[in-house]
């Protein structure tokens, strides 16, 4: 192989590694966003459940 082929091969590997790292970072960001949304949904459902139980307690269902 000539030096040009080696350099081209090294560049393609580095680009591949960069693409792989970017993909991993994007996946981590998506997971973090989904975790935050899930926490909000859980907090909302717990709050609604408590309000319904209080309502039922004082209205005597």
C-alpha cells in the first residue's frame, strides 16, 4: 500500500469512530430526555391518584 492509501484508510477509520461517538452521545441524550419525561408522568399520576383518593374519602364514595 502506498502512503496515500494508508492515510485515506486512517481518515475513514477516524470518521467512523467520530460517527460512532456521535451516535452514542445522541442515544444518551435521548435516554436522558425519556427518563425526565417518565419522571414527570409518574409524578403527575401519583398526584392525580392522591387527589382522587382524597376526593373519595371526603365525599364518602
